[in-house]
């Protein structure tokens, strides 16, 4: 794209899809061949699941019965406990029968439908997630401590000339026998038009003691004291280059960064910048990109509209993140 | 007796830590000033290139081009380091050069051929990047001066500052009164 003589690049934001009034039937018609194939796949999956249920459900119930029998050996029969264990066995058998096939069907659905929906928004596509460097983000304090990572979905492409990648991630940590979720949301990696000196980490303010402790744990970076009191109240910034960090974190940047947390459904964002890459971390409860279940018809306009909204949601966030970067070059 | 010794130890420890903090912050101000100098030198290095390109098109702006050259020479002049007065003079000289470069960029707008000239566009981009870094370096300097002033003005700072060799406080970087005047849009819109 050639630049006009003023040197400013014209803004080309992605276009939001048409109003959802008849959007569902519009999408159903547009994706008809794919949905027809998926309906066939769903039929085969249902048949496989039913045949597995015939085997695994009785096995699960029998297993529960045997477990309860040997557990109660030598004692009076507790019917309630027996029924409970048989019920748990049935549930276990259900998941054994449906889990793998349901998961394959879901991924199949997403891999067929989401690339087409993503392409409607411009130069985008969908793929199974390629994992970002979670360990690096954890060390920088952008992500919490975790022992398990789950990423399924990734939208990649170019927005306003910048390469972007948005991954939906869930992090959990095991403590003893329990597993607790510590993060759910989006991780957006954006290519910047120019490199930044050093590294910059924008992390939550941990209070006087938390910040003091954090500053000692960090190697190779120091606290960047900034002028905006509202920004300083919410965030702490650490960087390896005081001037480089301030070249990016201008007053306009800080103001727009604070405004991102007002996006509906999202919580306070964090960021990590290195070279020409900015990683935005956006905590968000709930799940995105959920296809219809194998129990529901593949030709479901409402599900397609929701998937489209989910793509719109993530691109809206990246749009806002790009506005933050552009504010430093205005 | 033990109590007195304990209190004396704490007082000495706090005094030493405060003294060390003043030294650290004084050095940080020096580091920040050095950071500004690095960026200003980059700006000085860009100016001759900018003037060479502009001179090809702006034959009627000799006065402005000459003024930029002279202000650059003044800004580059070596000054003894350390005194607040010399720092303030250096800032003032750079502000004048910055003002002249700003007037030059405005004058460029009146020459469409120059404005669309490839080397000129590149030179303007380079200058814009350097100006961004200069602004960032100045913000770092101001933050460092603020921290140094806090540690030398809050008790027991005034007593320890002399021991640490901080006899005068460096000035904050502030823009001149001229640049703070609100812009009158009617001047430009005719």
C-alpha cells in the first residue's frame, strides 16, 4: 500500500458484519456445503458414540457396583451408596464413550467453519493454537504461576498492516489433589512497525510490599516510574531501558491502555513488549469459539452467529491494542 | 545501655542507607542527562542532512536555513558539566534549535515537491523518531531529578546531601514560555 505525501497511513479497520436480524440464515446458506458435510460427520459420530455407549455404560455401572460391593464388604448393604457409585460409574462410562469422538467432531467443525467466518473480517484465518511462550510471560509477571496450559483456538492474520495472532488460553495450577484455574482469556501477539529498545512488562500493581518484593526478584529490568497517577495506581512497569520504555509509554499510550479494561466482558489487560512484538494478555471469563455439540444439528444459524460474534470480539480487542500503539506515533 | 546502643545502630544504619540512596539518585540524574545527550547528538547529526535536502528546494528560505545551522552550532557547544546553570543553558539552547527545526518543518509544507521527495520523507521520519526518544529521555531525567530532590529535601536529606556532594539541585526540564502559549488556529487557517 503506497503512502500519501503527508506520510500518514490511511486507517483501514476491519468491517463488522451486517446486523444479525437474518444473519443466521445468511450464514447457513453461505456455509451450506460445509454444514452438509459436517452433518454427515455428525451422523457418523453419533453412530460411533451410541455403539460405544452400549459397551461403556453397562461397564461403568458394573464397575461402580463392584467398587461399592467391595467397599461395603463385611458391612450392612447401603443401597444409597451403591446407587451413587453405580451412577458415578455410568457418568464415567458416558465420558469414556463420548469424550474422544465429541472432541474430534468439535475440532473438525471449528477447522471447517471458523476459517471461512474469519476470512469475512479481512486477511484472517483460524487454526489450532500454536502456543505462545507461556514460561517467558510467567517469568515477566504477565501470567500467573501455572502447571497446566490449554489452548485450542487461534485467529491469525493482518489487521491494519500489522501481523496479529490471538490465542484463547486457559491456565491452571495443581495444588495437592486439586486443580484450580488461574487464568482464562486471550493472548494477542501484535507485530509493531518498529522495534523497542529492551523489554517492557506492564504488570498489576502489587501494593508497596508486593512491588518492593517484585523489584528484587527481577533480573535485568528495573522499575519505570511514570507520570500518570491513574496508571501508576493500577499498574507497575518494569523495563530494561528507561528511555526506550518511556518512548513507548507516552501519556496517550497510558490513557488508551487504561481504556481497554472498559471493554465489555474483559478484565484489566497486561502487556509485554520485546523487539517489535507486543503481547497483550486480556483476562476474560467464559469460553469463546464453542461449536454446537454432536447432539445438536450442525446446521445451526444461532451457533454460527455466536462464532462470528466471538471473532468480532477478539478482533475488537486487537483493534484497541493497535490504537494504543498508534497513540505513541500520532 | 543496650537500648541506647540499639537505637544508635538503627540511626546510623538509616543514615547510611539514606546517604547511599542520595548518591544512587545523584548518579541516576547524571545517567539521565547522558541519555538526553545521546539523543541530542543524534538530532545534531541529522540536521546537516536535512538542510542539504531542503536547500535544493527552498532557495527563498536562506535566513531560516542559516538560523538552524547557527543554532545547531550553539547547541553543540561544550559546556562544563555539573552545574545547574550550565544544564539550564544547554536545555535553553536545545529548545531554540527545536523551535527552528519546527519552523523549518512548517516551511517544508509550502513546497509540495520537497514534501514528497523520498529522501526528505526519510529524513523527517528519522527526525520524528529522534524527537520521540528525546522526549522520553527528558521524562526519565525529570523522574530522576524528582527522586533526587525528594531524597535531599525530606529530613534527614538536607544534612546528608552535603555529605553526598549534592550542593545544588539540578533543574527540571521545562519548556520555554513561548512554547506554552496556546496555538492560535486563525493564524494558520487564514
